[in-house]
C-alpha cells in the first residue's frame, strides 16, 4: 500500500519543479505551464488526503481547482497574447517598463 | 519717633521727591517730543520742585537730628511689590541722615546741570530727548538713594545704568559715542552681576534685604566677607574701580553736562553710597575691608598716573574722578565711612565745577585738547578760568578749600589703619593729584595766539552762573566738616589734624611747583614728567583696553563662533543627517522594485520560506 | 419561507443580479455611457446593504446564522463590512470614465466586472468554508486581472495585468498548498472546524505552515510586505478607477477576512504573532520610506497603501492579543482607510487625465485652478498622515492604544515614527498643490457638480467623523458579533 | 461660574475662519477687519476670564461632558492660575500680530488670515483643555497651519525651513503621543481626562521604571517645542522663514505651549519623574541659556538673532522648572508670559524693518535711527526687557528664576547669570551696529512705522511695563495653582 | 513490492520527468508535449488513488483544454521558433536557492507532521458521491465557480476586442 507521505513528497517535488520553471524560464507561456504544474501538485495533495481521510471533500476541492486553473490559464494566455501584440514579445524579462 | 516723622509730613515730602522726575520723563517722551522749549521747562520745573523739597527735608531732618544724639532711620512702606514663600519685598522710602546728605548732592548738582545745559545744548536738535533722559536719570538716582532695601536699590541701580547708556549715546550718529555707550552698559552690567549674586546670597541666607535690618543680621565672618565682596563687585563696576574703570574715560563722548552730572557727581558715587549704606555687613569682616582698601588705593594711584599724561581736558577730569573715587573707597576700606562720605560730599561740588568749566571751555574753543583751548584764548574767559583755578585748588587739597578738609579726614583714617605702605602711597597720590590739576591750570593760562581773535568773551550767564555757585560751595563746604560729622554719625570729632595736614599740604605745593616748572610760559607740550620712560605705561592706559579688546574678540566672539559652528554642523547636521539617511534608505529599498516579475516571485518565495523556517524554529 | 431564507443574503444577491444586468446590457446595447445609471443602481445596493445591517424591519435584522451547509456565515460583522464594500463600490462608480480613460465600447463590461469583483469581496467577508474562500478569492482576483488591463494606454496596462496575473496565480497556488495541508490534518474544509482544533495541532508543522501559507494568500490581497511587489507597478500601470478600487475596497475585504480568521483561532497569538509582527513592521517601514522618493502620484499612493496596511496588521495583532477593543479599532481604521484613500484617488483622477503621467507636478497651482479639489487633497493628505483634527488620527490613536495594551510597545513606537516619516511626502504633495506655480500648460479641470458634492461630503466625513466619532460603539457591536 | 466662556474663546476664531471662507477673494480690507474682530473677541474674553478668575486657584470656568464614551474621551475645558495669563498672552499677541501685518501681507490675504485664526484657535484649545486627546488635537492644530504659512508667505529658504519646523514639531508630538498612550493604558484604558487619570495614577502608582521612561518621553516631546537644547535647531530657521505675524505668534506663544505642556501633562501626571530628572533638566537648560546667547551673538541676520535669543530665554523657563522650588516655578511661569510679549515685540519691529528695507542683515543697516525712531525705540525697549532691565517684566521673571536657582544650585545659577550679560552684549551690539552710527545714505528712503503698527507696539510695551512695575498682577493669579503643582512634586 | 507500488513509482517518474523536461527543453512546442506527458501521469495517479471521476476531469480539462490553449498561445505569439538560450546563470542560481528553501520548508512539513491515516474509501466509483457533494455540501462553491467562469468568459472576450481594436486601428 503506497503511504500518504510518498504522495505528498511527489506533490512537493512537482510543486518545486513548477516553481523552478516559473522562476527560471523567461518565456511567458512556459511560466504559465509552470503555474499549471504547481496547481496540479496542489491537486495531488488534495486527492492524496482525500484517500487517506476517507472523505471525498478533497476530490471536490480538486475539481474546483481544475476549474479555477482552466479559468486562470484562459485569462493568462489572453493577456500574453495582448502583451505580444503591444510589446512585440512575450519575454517576461522585457516587461520591465513599470519600476522604481 | 515715628509720630514726629509723620508730624513733619516727611512721607508727603518724600513723594514730592520721588515722583516729579518720572512724571517729567513720561510727559516729555509721550507728548513733548517735538517742541523742546516746553520739554526744557517741564524738566526744570520737576528739578526745582525736587530741590526745594530736598532742602525743606534737610532743614526739618537736621532740626530733628540736632535735638537727639542718635536718630533712628524711620522707614515708610507704600506698596507690597512682590511676595513669595520665603521673602516679601516692599517699595518705600528710607529717610536718615545718609539719605538726606546724598539727596542734597544729587539734587543740587542735577538742578545746576539742568540750568547749565540750557546754554550748552542750545543748538542741538534732540534736546527734548536729552531732557527726558536727564530727568529719568535724576529720578532714578533719587529713587536709588532713598530706597529702603537692596532689591529696590538694585532696580534703580540698573535704571541709572540704562540712563547713562542713553545719555552717553545721545549723539547716536557718532560711532564712538555708540560704542562707548554700549561699553559702559555692558561693563557696569558685568559688575552688577556680582551685586545681583550678593543680593541672592543675602536672600538665600537671611531672606531679608532691608537696610534697616543689616545690623541685626549677625552674619558669620565668612558669609559676611563673601556677601560684601560680591556687593563690592557691583561697586567696582558702577564706581569704575581698577579693573572695570575703562568705560569712564570713553564715556566722555557724551555731552559735557552729562559727564558732569553722571560721571562726576552722582552715578559714579552711587557705589560709594552703597558701601556706606550696607556698612554693617562690610564692617563685620576685616578681610573685606582690606580688599576694599587695596582696590581703592590701586585705583587712586593708577588713575592719578594716567591723568598726568592726558591731553584731552575731559579725560583728565575723568581720570581724576576715578582717582578720587579710589580715595573714597580706600577711606571706607580704612573703616571710616564718615571720611569717605565727606570726601564724596565735597568732591561732588568741585568735580562738577571742573567739568562744567571744561564744558564751557569746549563750548567756546570747539575742541577738547588743552593746548588748543589755551591757544584759543582760554585765559581770557575770566569766570570759567577763575572757577577752574578754584576747583583745581580744591582738588589738590590746598588749605582753605573743601578738598583739603575731606582729604585730611581720609589721611587721618588711613594713618589710623597703621599700614605705612598704604599711607605712603596715598600721600604720593595726593602729590600726583596736585601735579595734574595744576598742569591743566598752567597749560590753560598760556598766552593765546594773536590771530585767534581777541574778543573771546566768556560763556553766557546761564552757564557761568552755576560755575559761580559751585565755586562758592567749593570754598565753604569744607568748613562744615564738623557739622557734617555730627549730623551723619551723631558724634562730632576733631577738626584739622596738623600732624597729617602739613605733610599733605607740602606735597600739594611741591606738585604745584612741579606743574608750574613744566608748563608755565614754555611752548613745549610735554613737561618733565611726560618724558619719564615709565610714563609710557599710563599713556597706554596700562594696556587694559587692549586686554579687554582681546577678551571680547578672542574669548567671547571666539566662543560664539565655536557655538555657531557646533550648532550648524553637529546639532543641525545630525538632524539633516537623519533626514538624509531616511532618503538614502528609501532610495536603496526602491531598487528592490526592479519591475522584473520573476525577481518579484523570487524574492517572495525566498522571504516566505525564510520567514516560515524562522518562525517554525522559533515556535519549536 | 423563501423570503426569509433569501433575506440574509440580500446584498450578495443584489450584486450578482447587478452583474448579470450589466452583462445583458453589454450584449444588447454596448458602447453607451452608463455612469448615471450605474450610480443609481449602486446607491440602491448601498440602501439594501444598510437595510440588511441595521434594519430591524420585516426583511429580518441580522441574526447570526450559518447558511449553505455551514459554508457561509451571516452576522452583523459580515453585513457591516458588506455595507462598507457597497459604499466603496458606489464611490468608485463616481470616478467619471472620461472618453480617453476607458474604451467607449467596453463601459458595460467594465461595470459587470466591477460588480463581480464586489460580489467576490462580499463573499469573502462571510466565507466559512475553505473551498468557498478559495473560489471567492479567485473570483475577485480574476475580475481584477481583467479590469487591470482595460485602459486606453494598453502597453502599460498589459504589463501591469501580466505582473498581476502571474503574481496572483503564484500566491494562490501557495495558498492552495496551505489549504491542502490544513484539510489533510483536520479532515474538514470548514474554517471553524479547522481552526478550532488549532490548540492541539498548534505545534505540528503541517498546521503551522498551513495557516502560514493561507495567510500568505491573504497578505497578497492586502499587499503586505513580502507580497507587495505587484502593488506599485499595477497601480501605476492600470487606470485610475481600477487603482482606486484595488487600493480601497479590495484591502477592506481582505482585512475583514483576516479578522474573521484571527477570531476563530483560540491560540492565534502563538501562531500568528511572529509572522504578522515581522510583516507589519516591514510593510510600515518599507512603504513609508520608499514612498518618499516617488514622483508618480499613483505609485506614491501604492506605497502609502502598503504603509497603511502595516498599521492594519498592527490592528490585527492588537485584535488577536487584546480581544474586542482591538477588533473595533481595526474595523474603524479599515472604514477610515477606505474613505481617505478614495479621497486621494478622487483628486488624482480629477487632476490627471489619462494621457499625462500621474506626476505630483500635475498638482501644481491647484489652489487657483480649483480650490475645492485642493482642499480635498490637503485634508485627505492630512488624514492619511494621521494629523489630529482629522479622523485618520483617531483611527491611528485607537489602533496604537489597543496595540500598546496588547503588549506591542515597540510596534507602537515604530508605527508612530513611521506615520511621522510618512508626513514628509504627504506635506510635499500639499506644498505642490498650495505653492508651486503651474509651469507647463496644465490639463484644465472641468468643474462637475457631482464631484464637488462628493468632495464636500468626503471633507465633512474626514474632518467631522474623527471629532464626533461616537460611532465607535457601532463598530464595537460589529466586533462583538464576531464571536 | 459662567460655563460657555472658554469654548467661546476657541470657537470665535473658528467662526472667523468660516466667515472668511465665504468672503470674496479681493476684499482684503474686509478680510483684515473680520480677523481683527475675531481677535478682539478673544481679547475681551481673555480679559474677562483674567478679571473674573478667583485667586484661590483651582480649575474655573469648567466645561465637562463625555465625548467618545467607548474610549472615555471627555470634552473637558478649564482654566487655572497657570493657563489664564497665557490665554491673555495669546489674545494680545494675535491681536498685535494681525495689527502689525496690516499692510505687511499683500498677496493671498484671505488664506493668510484663515490660517492665522486656525493657528490661534489651536493654541487657545491647548491652554484650556484638560483632556489628553483634545489637548493633543489642539496641540497639532496649532502646529499645522504653520507649515502652509511658511511655505507660502515665507522668506529665506522657506520650503526647507517650513518642512523642517513642521516635521520637527510633529516628531516631538510622536514622543508625546507614545507617553500619553502609555499613561492611558496604564490607567486601564478607562478615561483620557487628565484629572481622572491623575486619580487613577494615585490609586495604583506606576513602577519607577515606568515613571523614569514615560516622563522623559513627555518632557522631550514638549521640550522640542520649547526649544530644549539639542532639539532647538528648528526654531531659528522656522522663525526666520516665517512671515512676521506667524513668527510673532509662533515664537511668542507656541514655544510656551511646549513648556505649558510639560507642566500641565508631564509634571501634573508624573511628578516623581520631574524630581528624578530635575538635574538633567537644569543641565540642559543651562546649556540652552549660555549656548543660545553665544550663538545669537554670532548671527548676522536680525531674525536669526531673535530666534536664538528666544532659545536662550526658553532655557530660563526650563531652568526655573528644573529647580523644584516655588520661586523657580513661578519665575518660569512669569518668564513664559514675559518672553512671549517681548519676542512678539521683537518680531513686530523686525517685520516692520524688513517690510521697508527688504533685508535683515544687521551690518547692511547703519544709523537708521534717524529715519525710523519709533521702531528703533520700541526695538530698544524689547532688547532691554530681554536683557532683564528692571521696570520691564523680563527682570521680575529672571529675578525669581535665578533666586530659585540660587536656592537650589548656587554655582549653576552663577554660570547662568553670565548668560544674561552675554544677552546684554549681543542685543546692544546689534542695536549699535544697525541703528546707531553714521546714517547710511542708502536707507534715507525708509519711512517710520504706520499708526496701526504703533498701536500694536503700544499694547505690547504697555503690557511689559505694567507687569514689570506691578508683578503682583501675575503672581496673585498664578500662586495657588503653582504651589499645588509644587506640592505634588515635592510631596511625592 | 506490490504491483501498486511499482505502478506508483513509474507514474511519479513519468510526472517528475515530464516536469523536468519542460524545465530544460529549448523548444517551446516540445515543452508543451512534455507537459502533456506529465498531466497524463497525474491522471494515472488519480486512478491509483481511486479518484476515477477526477482522472476523467483531469484528462478532459487539462489535457484536452488547457494544453490545447497553450499550443494556441504558442502559435499566436510566434514563440514556436527556437527559444532564446535560457537566461543568465545568476537568475538560475537565485531560482535554485529559493526553490530549495521552499522544498526544505515543504520537506519539514511533510516529514515532521503526523498525518491522520486509516480512512477507507468506498470501492464503487466516486462519481455519484461527488455529484451529491457538489449539490449539497458545496452548492455555494458550485455557484461561485460558475460566476468565476462567467467572469473569465467576458474578460477574454473583452481582451480579444481590445486586441482587435489595436490591430484594426
């Protein structure tokens, strides 16, 4: 029987890798992918707890997280496209006009 | 005794003495700034009423005192001025023989000076202001003399200082007059510091500063010495004794009537009056008396030497005043307040005479220099020259004149003290006094230049009149020594003491001869004494002026430059420093906001994890 | 039966209905200026919220009740905050959307998004379940992401939107992780269920970090120190109206949630003190110090917002440690903060048209151009600075009094020193308005009656509310209803 | 006792402000008349309070009602021996301030008078309020208009000085606020009324550590406004930059606010604190006196000299407070009053000169006594009062302070007295260089002060003389309350 | 080593490998494919955890929807070309440090806390239970989710119009 902590470890690792992608890659799309992975890691957490606790609340939470992730991806992609049209690039490093 | 005091209506008389001058001052300043004639009249009116009531007071009080051996000083208080927990002060009057004598001196000389300055100030346009300040001065001097406690004395002491500042600086457009006025005020103020401390010390120890209780205070020797020396500081400042005398010669910048009134007869002697007034405290400590004698003697000698080398007539009489003040102080130092007060009494008249005569000479000749006056026919102004001779004789202490009697009384007291050095120094100063007074006479009586116009008539009567009156007074006041003693101390004592008078007279005549030899007839401007090498020191005024200049420039202004530097750089600097660091910090932190989203996230995750770990460890 | 069931959720229901109405309008007849209509509807919303808070009428006064299977709690506290949010929404509507500031065609969508954001925030005030908390946070955030980008100067607003989205997504992911662990430990997603067990679970790292990460998401909303990076850039990038909305109403909603969570945890002091203490000091100092060197007005208001959040966190700390007076002080300060910050944004919006940047220089010579606006600006700056006669001072005073009572002496000292430092840049703005001569041709301020009336109302509130602030008792009732 | 008097006193200027707001922009004369009317109302009221004040002491004309019951804030006004003279001082100074800036201020007259009346309303509020929160509110109202007054109508380096002055005083008020909060919390957060707080403090006296830290907070906080030594650098800059009437009111009255605050809040609530810190206060104020005099001597600008001389004179006030005996206390209270009138006179004169000559450098002038005898004469009166010439109120105050000082620390008193001589030196030195000496042809166009300004000078000089010649006018009023305050300090 | 544990290791290797591949892939399109791999792994994990409905939703929404969206994004923004070489090493270092710090934090949480165990999930499919939960326990959340989607819908439509205005004008 696979214990709960292993799932949590996988989720934590996935979260960290997602974070690494977000922090390291300068392409906006990849940053979004990184965020998706972080949200998936959170979902794994939820489902793992749901199985450990025996209740289905975790799975319900996971569904809604997927919904939110989808919505988030839609908005983010739309903004990235807009950024491409205005700034001409989707390199996150270039978007630094507002500072100080 | 009190009921007779009331019966003689003395409190009413005292009001008549106290208020007129202040009233005159207020009226002139507020209403009569424009027309001078009316201002002069108001001032003269006030002066004459006060003179009249003083004489009335003198006759009544003299009659009262004659009947009784020991006259109690009746005191009347009119107003509870200030009361705190430990002491209460009342405003009022103190009437005793010392007060009356001083009042006579002050009022007579004030009146004569007011009359004299009608003529002297004839052309000046600020006369209303002049008369206002003059009456304010006379009023404060009068109030000083009749005040019953040390605090009221101190108050009018300062007011007198103010009036001397205003009058010295009367011709404000002359820079030297302005500087002299400031110097006088600051220097006397420095002296008053000591007096104020003495007052506070007295208040602190006894809680009561009324003169009538001075006798009954029973201060310990040390305390008495301390308080008396502090009060003596005030005297040194005001009566221009040795270290603090530098302002008096400069004060000659003021109009001559002012010099006559303030810097000869009244203000400068206020210090001596204060000594006699608080005699019980001083007499309680021997050391204080020795110190006072020392100061007096040194001042007398030093001033005399400086007087010998002056070319300006007013400066000569100024230094002579300092010297005579030195005499009075050393007389008090020799534990004889009678001789000191008598010398004050006589000196007031002949020194006022000399100053007014000098004024008349300057008025005529237009310059202060002795030799110019002589060239411009000083000799031909009969009355002025004659009265100057009389004054010089009295100053030198020649027999029939008042100077002889008062100096004789002082010499007796000094001899009684038994210190041969002191006695010798006083005798020699007497010789110097004779020399410089007759030096002036002989220079003045030189033949005037032909082309200087022969018709040099004398000053108008309004100026020469007071000279005559003073001359007469100088001649006869001396004889009243016997009566003065009886009235002042109640116990009359011996007349002329031959064992002291003869050497003094011989020295005086020797001085006269030396002056005659040096200056009579000859054209040379400096006599044998001037050529003495050591006379260079008095000519440089004992380098005191340079010393004071060095003190103000280096120490006082240096200190202020240092404080200003500290203030601008350290105290202010630290404030601006704080503001700067805040702005710098804001600058540094705003660089954290680089605008790059990934750096934001980086910082966020790093801080969250560090914070989380830190708190976790803290909680564990 | 239906009526009384619905009566409790009148404010949210009305807002949702409003949103749908605007959606329909945007489809049916887009491209018209609906300002006056939106203000009217906003006012109706405020009246309803007021009715549901204080009204004892048939609509059922507020009895503390938990609805929707324990996921949604209605009490005087939540209704009070809903009223405050509705009022903030009404004020934001008053910021006129001049031709350039927002696209003519998207007026209706703009109102729809404002309404949904308000709906999300109203949920936040009375959320009682972690799932609902997450979804309400997401609704509000997404509405703001979209609102951020709506501006004529697209380049800046797109960059602002991008930063806001990425930062928001990251912190919501972090929050999710926190919620996951909390759920994992306690087995239930209902907030009281989780936090009531904080005593025995207090020491286990899972619970500790669960709470910690949950508060991370919350502090992102408040833009407190570690999570503030997005605020200045977004405020500068987006249009004035959205910046105002973000700066005032969003923060009040987040404060309500923070207080609610803090009130549920019995041993909150042990867990949250250290974290909030650090965050409070950091945001106060950072916000005020960096605001000094700002020249752009909106950016300066962003940093001053961060500073004020520092004070609110002090209030939360006071609430945690001190109990009821702490809650009252924080609620009072939140209400005060909403009004005074809005007044500043109102003047910023009136003086700076969209084309020019929001430089402080644009305020020059304001006292001659329009005295009323100048007075509003000066008084709002004084109130933000916490200078006595104005209400801001009373807010700060109560806050620091309760914080001192709660034992945070050093926090009070630092807070007061920071509010002193903040006076420098507030006074500098007044100097610009009062003294500096208008150099370049400045945008003409078109006088508008509604705005003047609003200014007078705001000035009256700011000056008189402090002096005659006996209304503190009402806030005390709100606080009592929390427990 | 008539209840409404005190509230009327601080409300009158507020009503003036309201009227002014609605006056048209151009009507300068109307604006000045309205503000003068408001000032004269306060003058009449303060005279009424002064005369009706019963010398047996205690708080009179008391108005007391609950204001914010949740935090226990009360609207509690009262005047006692300490505050009645200061109320009169304020009304005199504002009246003369408005008179002396009659033709001095030309542009934006309306805003100027609005801010002045606000300033004075704040000051009245402070002198009469007995509730910590209201005290603090009025305390800051009194500070705030100063900023706008300086930056708009100021002169040399006005932005820097205006900002520095305001931030400095607000920095001081941060300390005061911390102290007040500490006291409020210690007394169980029940009330902010000073009298009730005092009873609570007596009920459970705070620990020594508490007293020894909170009192310096209050003292330093208020001390900053009273130009305590290390925190005084704002006062010369601020007064130099401020317009005439503003610096008259600020130096004349606001600096007394600081000292009054120390007595009313600091000493009243924590008397042991004063006893503990007395020596430090004496040391600091001694530096104040001597250091202030020295720095004043170095100044070349008239207003800087007066600014530093008020630092020196405020040092005398602190000196008196630090002596812990009756003479020191009553001397300090009298010096507050005397110095207020004197500095107002100084600034009025310098303002008149600056309006005509547009420069304040002392050596730029020369012998202008000829052209402006009245202004120079009045300046001389002010100077003489400053150096403590008997006949003026300055002497009586300094006499009492130094008498108290001599009883407590004789040597320190002697050193402080040297400061007085320095004052004489720099005042007369400036007077001689600027007014006496050969008349500088450059200034031959100067005209003397106008009739209105003469009225102001007359009032100020008259007050100085009146209280100098007959000081019991002040002492009888202030005696009982100061004795009660002193009893608290020595008894505890 | 039960079959279930082996499956778990394979699936987690799949997930983490896909994620790491995304991190180091140079071509964006390839990165999206690796994302697909990773998401499939997650779906398989759900099945392992007996959350079958969830696995279906995951496949449908994530793989079907979001990844397609990503592809569209890549195509629309022309990022398909060779991506610029990964940026400077400093950035990598900072990213690594903060990620490691977070990993440490999560490690402590996962390692130290005593997670509750022993819950038995019913054997039959979870769909019906979830359906009931959606409409009973979490009905409020369900409604709010719909509002959320509506907002995003309107928002994205608005962005397109903004974009078109820019292009058109």
